[in-house]
């Protein structure tokens, strides 16, 4: 059961080889582009690494970089093999390499597809990582004198200004933590003492947000403190006020940003995947067409090319057998049992 | 490379033509580079056009755009001339244009030098323009309900955040204007009434700044209001407090930014000038060599190329005389009969003094 048999007259073989050479160079450039895209994504993820709790999401750019580098090698060899294919003298030296070559290149091509799928699948992991990271950032906002946490304030401020967001889910997250350091609180005043006594942990909680939550598009000067108190400000109603501070939460803003980036990169990588797959398919057809020619003196006859000699399932088993034998020692055990059985009978 | 193989001269002339062809294409790329520099600079200036009062500084990117386009065309023509220089039949049609080409190319080099000089010379004008523009922006900050000025607040806020600056010269500029709109002032409260009465114009002035002046690098939450009152905030002394607000003024910040931008383009423009000059010199040598070869009987003989036929001073005198001749002829033409014998004698005299130029020495 041969998969996708096609007839190849001489002219068609020549054109296939030429097309393969051109395609392999395009695919090499595409591989370099994939590597660059992986680097860009990695850089962007590292820039905001401080508000992420874990680095699980980094597997996407890492895979892209590996696949990009591998595809440079794969397509370079595809070009060389394509060049040598029409020359009956040079082609045989590639024969022994072709089976492992196809195995490795199929593996990396499938890995490319997996990277794109992962970028969608890992959205939930990214969100939970950001949730924990931002919660810590907000909690340690006031600790500008604690080594290791002294830059949290600056990071969170710049993040909120750049992504135009406030808090984790929304601005109310700031009401639940003490974000003003004790160094700047006058403990002798009544107001401070009341607030500290008003909750179990003795924290100074305010219904206010840092200045980085302020929205420049607001028509009025920014109201940061006493946000829930309508009478504290003239002509102010917190239920209808929309433009004063940023409404969006930073987690949502960052997830949207990274998903947008990964969608764009994913679209590019999908087209690179299609290009790579077409290179491999053309090379396979060229190889089988040239092999059918073997031993024939007349190189201009028509030959048949195919994708797979046996069916898909049998081919996969054929490739996996040596791997399984190496890993599981499966066949060695079976060989050992055979002779014993026959003796007992 | 030069594809025309007909009637080659000495090997050196051929190499010169090939080298010049490459050089002129490099010069075309440089022209494109200069053009894109001009586009980039123009876009950056237009982005902040709202805080600039006049557009005098735009002369720098405008010249860059013009020179970039002109030099792409000029150097493309140089490559065509070089391609045809190897072919005796096609070269003569360029002869007429070459003088004009040299004039245009020299003008382009002068313009590029002028751009470099202008980018330093116009710094004062840029500062003046920014000073007035920012002053207006700060004055109209509160007018978010006045058509035509309603975006000043957002513009100034985003500018102060992006360039990390506050006010025109420094943050105290905000103390002198009313930047809180009357719509948000409770005119019945005592504090507001006191402040309004405290000055002649009846403005609500305070020693406070907008939130966009706040510095994220400060270790304490931002203090925006009552900045000169040490008792209003715990553990605060305004004379020693450095990190709370941005210390730099926006005029300084913007001037530094634009000067930095124009300075960094300086070396690029200077190397473009050098490349253009080398194209001019090489083309002159090629032109004189080919013309000399065309004058010789045997095209395989060596011909000599030169920059100027006579010395620099004599060439200049000759050019001046030619120009004056053209002017004189234009003036003399209406009164032909009486003046003509004298004019002919004068011309003869001129021809006698101008001894025929020695043929190019082989």
C-alpha cells in the first residue's frame, strides 16, 4: 500500500529538483526568521519577568529558537541533496543518511506545530503566573527599604503607566493592602491610629491608589485618595466616574498583550511550518523518483515517486521499533522466551 | 558591472569605470539613507508639534528629504554615464549634461554641509519655540472643556511621563498658573475663597503639581500638593527631597532629545558627503580620460585623465569671463551696429590674450 504515488518524467524531475533548491533557500530564511521571533518573544517575557511567578511560559520561545536553528541545518541539507539528486554519480553518497534525516526533520517540523499549539494552550498558566506575581508586587509595593524588594514599587508604577492598568483585577486591589510604608506614617495622629485599629492585622488601609493608576485622559486633575467618598471631592460621584483612574486590571492587560504577541508570531510560524513541510515532501518525492532510476543507464526515463512505501501506521512502527528496542529491551526478552517454550513441549 | 564591451581603452580606464559604477550605486543607497533620516526626523518633530510654537526647525529634515531624493537621481545618472563611457558611440550624448551634473552634485554636497551646520545653529531657535509652546500648554492645562485646547492636559501629562520632566524650567512653573479647572473647585469653601483672593487675577494658585510630575523611582508614595509646607507631610523636607518629583524641566528634556537625535545623524551625513565627493572626482577623471581617448587616432593608446585643464585660479578666471560674456552679450544685443566693430576688436583682443590651451600631454 503505497502512499501518494506520482509519475515523474525527466523534465518534471528536473523542475522538481530546481524548485526544491529554491524552496530550501526560502525555508532557510524562514528558519532564521523563526529563530528571531523566538528571541523577540523571550526578550519580551523577560522584561516583565518580575511580575511573573514562574517561567513555564518560556517553553514557547525556547522551542521556537531550537526549531529555528534546527531548520537552518535541515534546509541547508535539503538544498544540497536537491542539487546532487539529478547527478547519478553524487546521489548515492546521501543514501544512507536519508532515513535518519527524514526522521529528524519530521520531528522538528512537528515540534514547530506543537510550539504554536502550546502558545494557545498555555494561556491559563500565564494568567495564574501573572496573578501570583502581581499580587506579590502589590503587597511588597511599600517595601522600598527591604533588600530584594526595593524595586517593586518602581516596577509596578512603570507597569501601570505603560500598560494603562491599575491593580491585579482592578483598582480595588489597592484597598486591601497597605501600600504606604510605615516610615511615612505619623503614628501620633488620630486618623492613622484609627485606621490601624480598624482591622485585625494592624495595617494602614486607605481607599486610595498610587499615582501610577491616574489616567491622563481624565478632564479633571487626578483623584487618588478617598475614592469611595463622594463628599470628599467637589462634583464627584465614584459610581459614574470612569476616566479618573485606569479601570482595567494589569493581569488582563498583560495577558492580552502577550496573547496578541503570540498570535502574531504563531501566524508567522504556521506559514514557516507549511513551507518546511513542502520542502520535506518535495525532497521525499525526488528521492524516491531518483531511487527508482537506480542501475538504469538511461537517466531520462519516466519513474514513479511516492511518499511512503508502506502505509502510515506501518512506517511509524518501523521507525519506532529501533527506538523502543533500545529503550525497553522488548525484543530481547521475547527472543529469550522462544526457545524455552519449544523445549518444554 | 559595466556590460558594454565595445572599444575598451586602457585597462585602468576600464577599472575606473567599473569602480565608479559600484561607487555610484553605493551613493544611491546613501541618498536613500539620507532621505529616510529626513523622514524619521520629520516624524519625530511632528509628534511633538503641539508644544512647539513655530516650525523653523523643520528646515533641517526638509533639506535632508530634498537632498536625499536629488542625490538618488544624480548618482543613478552617474552610473548610466559610467556604463556608457566604455562605448564610444553612446558617450557623446552625455557630454552636454556633464557640466550641469557637476554643478548639481557640488550643490548637493554644499547643502549637506549646510544641514550639519544648521542642526547646531538652530538649537537656540528650537529652545525658544519650545519655551513658548510649553508655557501655553501649561496655561491651558485646565481648559479641558474649551474646543481647540481640550487635549492640552493629556498632551502635557503624556509628555511629562514620557520624557520624565516637570514644567517648563522646573516644577515651580506649576505654582504660577491655575491648572485646576473652576468646574472642580468648590467656590463656597473657605480655603478656595482665600486662595482666589490672595492674588490680583483671582486665580486659584496652589503649591502643587499634576500627577504626571511624580517620579516612580521615589521610595515614598508621591506627594503632589502642599509641596513647600514641611508640616503638611510626615517626615518631609522639601529642600532636601530629590526623588519625589522629576527635577528636570521639559524644555531641557526636549531640547536634549532633539539635539541628541540630530547629533547622532551627523557622522552618517558626513560620510555621505565624502562618498559623494569621491563620486564627483572619479567621474571627472573618467570623463577627461574618455574624451582624451576619443580625440586620439588609435583607441588602444593610453589617454590621460585630469581634474582641471588649467590650474584652479585660471579655470576660475575662465569661468568668470564666460559668465560675464554671456551677461555682456545680453546687454549689447539691442544696440548692434555702432558697437559691433568695437566689440569685435575687444573680442579679438580677448582671444589674443587667451592663448590656445596646450593639448593634453601624453
